[in-house]
C-alpha cells in the first residue's frame, strides 16, 4: 500500500492592497514606482483532497461546492501531453500546468489526487484556481518528499497557472500560507512575505454581491497607467497604488496585530474611499460598481460593522466587512441574505495558539516496572486503544499533544537510546517486514514518520530526576510557554477538547500564568502524586489559585494541610501529569541544580513549581477527562482494562 496524504488548502482574500501586486512588479521598468504591498488572509473555506503516488499518470477527480463530481481526468505524465491539456483551459488545465512544472524541474512520477470536498466558492475573488494549483503542487511535494518550502510550492503553483489561459498575479498563491494573515511586498521580481499575529479574534464577513464584473477590462484599463504615467488619471492611479496604499497597509498591519477591529474597519472604509477617488476615473464602467456602493452606504450595514470595502479587483463581485462582534455578524448575514439575496462566507482571524511546544521526558529507568523495564522502556509499554489499536504509551502522548495544536515536541531520552527513538519515528521497517504488514499498519508506519518531523530528541546524559530531565529542554524551549507531559501516562478527554488543549485554553484565559492539570483523587492516590490546595477563582470550581503544592505527601499531612474546598470527604486534588509552564521555571530548576537541591536524591520539578507559584502564581485546572497511569504494575493493568473499555474523544 502506498501512503495516502490528507491535504487542505484554503482560499485567500485580499484585505488591503489589491492591484498593487502587479503595479509593484512594474518597478522592473520604472524605479520610481513604489513597491506593492498587500495583506491577504486564508479563508475558512477551502479544498480538501487525498493524494497518493502513481507511476506515470496524473489522475484527478474533483467535487464541486454543490457536491456534484466532475468527470475524472487521466493524462500521461509526459511534458507534451500535460502542456497540451494546460493550454486548453478548463478546470483540469490548472492541474496539468502544475504537473508540467513539477515534471520539468523535479522529475517526479505521477499522482492520484482526489478532491473529495470543496467548500470554497469559485469565481468570487477568493482565488479558487490558485488554491487548486497550490493543492497540486503540495500533493507532489508530499507524495515525493521533495521538502519544498511554502514559497517553493507557491512558485510551482504560479508557474503552473500561467501555462493556462488564466492569468494570475503572485499574490493569488498566498493561500499556500494557510489560514493566517500575511503581508506581501512586491518589488519588481522580488517577493517578500511576513506572517502577522492577531492579538484578539476578528470577525470578518465576505459576501457575494450577485452582480457581474469584467476583471480583464479592469486590469487592462489600470495597466494603461504603467509603467510610466502619461496623464493626470494615470498619475492618480500611481499615487493610490503606491504611497497611499503603503500608508494604509502599514496602519492595517498595526491594527491586525493589535486585534483592533474598529481601526481595521475604519481603514477599510478609508481604503475604499481612496480607491474610488483615484481609480474609478481609470475604469468607470466597472469600478463605479453600483451594487457594491449601495451596500456600503446601507445604514443598517453600517450599524453592524466597523467598516467595509470591495474584494479582489473590485467592481460588483464581492464585498468584505469587519463585523462589530460575532452576534453582529450573524445579524448581518441574515440582513444581506434577506435584503439583497447575497451569499455570505465567514472569515475568522484568530490569535495563534499561545503554546506551540511540548516536552515529554522519556529517560527514566522504570524501577517500579523492573524487570520488564529492562526489556522495554516504560514509556514504550503497549496500550490497547478502544479502537483496538496497540501502540506505545509515548506515541499516545505525542498524538494527544498534536491534537491539542502543538507544533513541536521534544522527547527527553537517555543518550544511548537516541538511535532507537530516531529509528522508531523516522525510518520505515525493512522492506521484507514492511511488505508483510496489513494495509492499515503500513499507513501507520508513514504516520509515524510524519510525527517524527515534529520531534526533537534531547539526550539526558545522567538521570537525576524529573526536574533535571525537564531542564534538559531549556535551550530548545527558549523564551516560550510549553506543555509538559509525563511520558508514562495516557490521557482521554470527556469532551471533544483534548485534555492538553483544555489546559492551554485555561492558560490563555487566565493571564498566561502557569497551569497544572488536576483531578479529584481518593486517599490512596496521594502518596503517589503531587497534591495541591488553594482557592477557587471561578464559580464552576474548575480553576484554583494554588496555595500549596506537595510532592507525594503522606496521608496525614494531606488531610491536615491539603484539603481542597468543595471536594467530598477524603478527596484531594492530585496532579494528572500535564502542565503548562512558563520559561521562568528553568531559572528555578537551574538554581536547584547549582545548589544541588534534591528530594529523595533527585532534582524534582515540584521544588521549582513551588518557587514559580511564589513569584508568578500557579493555577490548578480540573481537567474534564481521565488519565491512566502505566508506571506501576497494578495501575498499568487497571489502565489497560479501563482504557480499552471506554470511548475516546
């Protein structure tokens, strides 16, 4: 079985700077032209596909937004055949153009691409053709492991699309960056890009004006002004697409990064007014856009939005709005549908997840599981999921982190185990063994390799405790918060939100203070776990301001000092083995290492957490889910029984 790759590429909307991309490219001929600048964002809607290799054919099937399937396309991976199909135009010409480019420059074989779902509307100024070209380029990149950067995928998509009768600018392929805002600068042949962060969520809306426009005429009329202006109208076009646009984009970047919706809306309104004043005279037939301007002038629309402007090349195609909030956006959708018969598409710009990295210590010897831990590391002990899949505990942890949105994972390992873990995550079994695996297991081999791309193995030269293992990741973590997970626990959520993601959201919602996951535990668990007490800071009693944290206290101490308010008799809040920690914890760990502060002969994490609590505050969060301990014989057995017997989220 060949590996099948799941792919998604969104559309893109140009928030600011339309037309300045091709205008900036004219600096090749006139250096007095200002560089073009645009801000784009990936849409909520997009193209979904599965890709797998074929020896010598390009096979494409596609599903349209209305659910209908187009006639499949099969063409030989030969340059003449691909070039002929690309030049004919039509939907599959885009795939053929990109395939021609990939064959010419990377000497790839064929692919089968099943575009099984499309939520991106076509011909609405959302770059549906560019998204499909990026999809094809990404499919070749993944299937043949070309290791192309996003910029290289964009270039392949662009070069492929211009082989078709369609004409596009380089801005269109910006959808390759995904569902994030990106600022792009066009300076002659030079393209610069930069990701923009968003401090708070922004609710935007795109709506189809149900009108008509002639994009070819708009581009032709505006291009008459370039590269050298010959009259007042041409000079006005240069002024707007140059210095005026630069100023608006610069302020829009600031507004986006601040999450300032009112300012962003005001800038859209300003940009539209300047666009109208400077560009309508160059193409009045198309840019007067009666439908667009009627909607922009609608008092009800203005009540529900901070501002709005046209989309894409402008004209009566689409319009975009900055809604005042989510409720206003919903009301606006209903109003536009009822009043104008417009089709609407939501666009959400959200802050990036605050926690990107995870650390999983897996260097312990497993003394409590000896002699089994001499044969196999305790973090690799097998579990059986409710789906009947047998996998090592560590893999379940890594999958939990990925589901929670973690991008990079450091696994702390013994120095002499590093080669083994590298082999496990980054290499396929020997061919004779691989070929004997069932189809699902072969796919899992490739899934492991994909996970391996996220993993950094960090050796712990000497095993001196949990805190010491965490400290080994200090340089790798850098100045970021991180998720810490015990390597011998398994986590299953009671909700659709993974346990680790619940902690991340608690961290983000409570001033970015460190958070430890906890659960209500019976007395017999106390001597095996870290235990906390404190004061609830929410009505639901899910978030606790930690007053004291003790590592594996005896039961008498816990009863006298660690009772948590609101729990039943003889119930305690014990750590579940997941933490969101700030980088300051490394300073406290470094102090303990330098001063040789040990408990039971080891550098403990709890000591550093107590210092973190004193200096910054520490929260406990009651996770909606279960954790299964595999580090003790009886608990491992019970965990196997309980885990296999329940459903997963």
